[in-house]
């Protein structure tokens, strides 16, 4: 598995500090299970966070401190390639645990031409803001940007957008000002898992009108 797209350093640091919501954390944890590079960075982030707490010195969390923390994470030595930790259905453990044992139990709902989605509740049925998106080969998701923090982890298949090609294991961790239109590659459905702490913002007029109904 060649992973090309990773969570941002800021996201990894927030994850290590326990500052991400449950859905976003699950996406990052699933990526970490497949990505030694990010796993190493998150470990260093946790150590640095622990040291900051241990010293208990009064310290303002300035941009400079964040920069120095990020620089230290950047210095982390790479870990030798480890085989991906696989859970149910051959996908990373935290994600596999969220999927029903029988994948045919997933209740797909058509939300646009060639696009289906399914909510993915937490273990106790809680809504964590996590959903699966299934794009038929060659189909496009309407152009949109994002309100707040949203991350997409590609489970299977692949898509191409303005940023590049995203394949299984890759994470799209986009800034809110990025507008993009993912188009699934041909050959197989592209299945992604998306966690968000705010609804998407569609930019086209028709998708915007449809948004209350499709709720992509
Ligand atoms: Zn990574």
C-alpha cells in the first residue's frame, strides 16, 4: 500500500493531544494503523504533549511553541515499514470495528446520480458525524467546500480531484477554503469514510438547493 496523502501536522498534533472529536479521531486512528510515518509523528506528539504537562511550567501556547513542537515532530526518525494492522473486512482496525460484520447490512441511500451514502453510527448507535460514501466508477461528487474540519479516508477504489489522486489508506484533510470535485476512477466503486464536525458547503446553485434533501 502506497500512501501519498496524510493528515496535516496540525491535525496529527491535535489527535495526539486528544483534541479531535470521536469521528475525526477514528479516521486518523484508521490511517495511523496503515501509515508508519504518521504513527511515528503522532507518538512524538504524544511524548511532547506529556512533557509539557509534566513540567507544569506556566507557558503560553504561542504560535512559536506550536512551530517548535511541529519542528520536533518533523525531526522524528522514520520507523521501518510495518505491515498494516488489519481488522475486520481487511481494513484498518478502528474502521473495521465500525463496519457491520455483514457488509450487506449497510443501508445505502442514493443521494445523487451514482452516489450513495450510509450513516455509520458508533458502537452504542450514537451519531458521530461519520458516514460512508460510495461513488460509482466515473461519477463525480458535486463541487463543494467544507465548513469546519472534515476528513475523508479512502477505503477502496480511488478518485481524482484538484489536489490529486486518492487511493485506499489516503486521507484528504482539506482546509475549509479548498473547493474540490472528486471524480471516482473507472473500474470499481470508490468507497470513502467521512468524518465531519460541520456540514459541507456546496458551491453550485443546484447542489446548494439540493443540499437540504441530499445531505451529502
Ligand atoms: Zn500518514
